[in-house]
C-alpha cells in the first residue's frame, strides 16, 4: 500500500480507508501525540490538506490502537506425516478392540443389551 492508494480511498470514502490509514501510519499513534498534530502531519505527508480529519484519527485510536493483530511468522515449515504412518497408527489402535455383528447374535443376547433409551 502506498500513499496514492490511500488518497484515492479517502476521496471515494471507502469503508476500509481508516484501517489502511492506521496500518500505514501506525507509528504516529504510539507516542500519544495529539489528534490534530497527527492529522496535520499525515495530510502534509500525503500532500492534500484536509483529507484526513481529526475524526478519522480518533476513530483509528479507538478501534485499531492496541487491537490490531500482527502477523505471526512461522519459523520452521510444518512437517506432514506420510499416509503410510497414519495408516499404521490407526491399525495399531484398533488391534485390541473386537467388534461383534448384532445380526449374528441370537435374540436372547440382543435383548440383554440395554440402551439408555430403553425403560
């Protein structure tokens, strides 16, 4: 993002203009300068007087100052396990479990099994 894009966004009254303004001039909001001074400084930097108002600065302070998330950089690439390892792990966990087919059980054994819904 550069200043020309920001000027065009403010001229069109785009709804994302204040967020981009804060991301470009974030350093001005840190020291606690007055909103009038910040607006004058940004307008001087952009070369268009009256483009950024005091209301825009106050809006940015209220909604973005201290609340913007910074991008987290991943230091090492994520290692994906191979499919063969996943299948081996899955088959190992099932080896101790024995499943029975309810159709093969006799009716007396099926009636012994109670569910939480039966009375």
